[in-house]
C-alpha cells in the first residue's frame, strides 16, 4: 500500500493512457468511440442495471453476491404494497453490470483477480447458462478503487479495458472512467479517483466535453469509488483540495444520485436540507 501510494503520485498511468490511446477515430461498442459515451438510450424499457461494489475478500462472500446477480429475477421483501396487492419488489437481472470499486482485495494482481473475482462469477453464472431473457448482450463496466490501484491499475486495465470479456459479460470499456447514456434522459458516469481522490487532466477534459452533450433537464447517476462527502467530513485536512469537487460542480444539480463503495456495507444518505447525515460509518 505504501509503495503504491508513493509511486502512484509520481507516475500516474492515466496520463500515459491519455497520450498513447488513439484519437477516437476507431469505432467502439454500442456505436461509441473511445472518447464518447456508450449509448443505451434506445434499449427496451424497463432497463435494469446491477451495481456491485467491494466484491469481497474471500470465495464465499464473492460467490454469494455473484450468485444473486446471476438470477433472472429476485423478489425483495419491503413494506410497500404493489398494484396487485402484494408486498415487495420484483427485480430483474441487469442488462449492464457496474462494478463500483475495489473489485479485488486486498491488493491487485492478475492472480488475485482470477481467483478472487473471475472464478466466483464464472461458477455462479457459467457461459453455458446464459439465457435469452437478456434484451441485449450483457455488458460490464468497472470503476477502479484504491485496492485496484495497488499495482498501478495494470491488472484492472487488462481485465476491464482491453475490449475482452468477464464471465458472460462483454467489457467494451476502454478507459478507467466511462459514461453511459441511458433511457429516459438518464446518464451513468463512472470516475477514476486514483489513490488520492484526484481527477487527472485527460479525464477532466473528457467530462468537460461530455457535459456539453447532457441536456439541462437530464439526470446523472455519478459513481465514485469512495463516498467523498463522508471522507471530507472525517478527514478535512486530507480532503481539503480535490479536483473531484470541480467535476461535481461541472454537472451541477443534474446529479440526482451518488453511488459509492469503499465502506463494505450498505448505507443510504439523503441530503434534502443541505446537510450531511450525522450517522457516519466506520473507516475501512
């Protein structure tokens, strides 16, 4: 961790990636170029998305989550009554899978991804079991977390950013950050905060161009690897200056939902009065 943090600050591979990748002339998946959003806006509705963050540090935990993600439908018990008089919500397997950060634990390597992420998902959802219920070939996108960065994102890039596949999912992603155009005027944006909640220059330029494509009445789901609104409250000195805030200001009130991992358990925060929730989860 110490080596990755020290050297990561002086040799950011995202800058090299921004220089060496092509200029966007090559067509990408879903009609997108390497510098453009992936367009799913014309897909049939309802359009389901699966979001999984902090996939687990052992086989049992990772396989359990993967098993439920592989099911065609999941019935969730709630106190809400549906139109047919039943209680609960019936969910469907997503056409897109979003990994929200820390896809491997405790440190990234090709072997760690293979044994701690790929194999559990392949056993939970083998390729031969893919059904026709998916409305399109399922895609996976991944937000890198700090644990993914401990090998300077080398293994993450090979797995998720090389136009390959992951279990039954195709991986059209070509950067460590991405933007998805969804139905009904919604967008989903995944960022790469590296090890210090920093948005690098090429990434910032990408989002500046993207902002011009998002209408004033459209809505954004912004996916970070860490809940910065919590971290900056607990560690004000460490998070005093972060370019992530510039990015959030760029999109303004079009951001309707933040999704973040890092704390290894579910927590929901509502901000309808301008203040932060006083219930802060423990530091990882």
